[in-house]
C-alpha cells in the first residue's frame, strides 16, 4: 500500500506529493460516498487513531520533498485524513523539513471535535467537501456513520472558515443525487464564503451517478458569482 505517491497535478498547488495517513485497503472512513474512488467496501470508522507511524511517512517521502518540481504536499486518504491522530504532527515535521505548501482534503466530519480547528493552522490550504444542503441528500450522497449530522458539518465548516488563517476552499462533487439541490449548495457556498470552489465531476464512479455534459454545465451556472474551477486531478 502506497502511503506517499505522486506527483499529482493538484488544482490548488500545481505538482504535489500526496500523503495518505490512513493507508488502508479497503478504505477506513466515517463516510461511504456513492462516488468514492476507493469503492463501496471498507470499514466505517468513527474513532480517531494512529494508522501509520510518523517516521514511516517521512521515510517514504524521502528526497521527493526537496525536489524543485514538488510545489507542495496534499493530505488525502484512503478514508478521512483527520481520522489519523498524528496528521498534524506529520504536517508540522514536513513544514520544518522543507518550505513547501501543505494542504488537506477533508470531509469536515471531525471539525467540531475538541482542538481540531486550532490544529488546522499547520496547513496552508484546506479543501472542505460539501455535497449536500440538506440532511436527506447528505445521507443519500455521503452515507455517513449514523452519529454524524449534516448540521454539524455546516457549523464546523463555518467555524473553520472564520478561524483558519490560510486559504479555505470548498469542493462540491456533482452527482445525479444532489443535482436538484445545487441552488441551495451554491447558496451555502456564498454564506461560507470560501476563497475558491472546486466543482468535481467524478469519472470513476458508477455511471448511474454521473451527470451528462449538459447537466454538469447547468450545475456550474448555479455557482454564478463564485470563484469556481474544475477539481480534476491527474495522478
Ligand atoms: S469521504 Fe472521501 S474517502 Fe471517505 S467515502 Fe467519501 S470520498 Fe471516500
């Protein structure tokens, strides 16, 4: 299982190294999104834990970190990266070792846990997933652990947006199941007021969830006035 891989072409940093602090196959996550590129199997996990030792992650990064073509490091996992209790310590060690940008892609489910928002300051960029404006759509699209509430996700995003000193961005994944709610999702984005919104059209998921080109274009139109970009990543 690769814990460090890349370079990936990241829309927020250019060429970046990806770090997976979960390192599980099948995945270990507190969501089971219908479009998940890791498939539908895996462990639904709520408790945070250390999955991979800090030193092993840093050892796998090796000299990749120091290459000029590496503009940054993106934490994204085989599960929600913030489930890894050592993620902040590893991010701090990376920043001490090299002057690179460090970003986190998160499903926002753990933002209201004690101490998490304070620790986010170690990152330069947060990319927060937002796929639903209502609990019904949240259940349909993200299929979270039963204890996770949509209202807490939104509250966590708003608090993080207010207190995080770096660049706060939102990623919306466009699927058939949230298409009717796109106006409300765009409105939520306006309220949270991120620095940027990425609209993600998943290509690896079951075709029954995917939008046609025309539907995707119509969804983009809902975000009129918001700074948007496609979140397509090349690995
Ligand atoms: S949050 Fe990410 S890793 Fe977890 S199920 Fe959704 S897409 Fe997959």
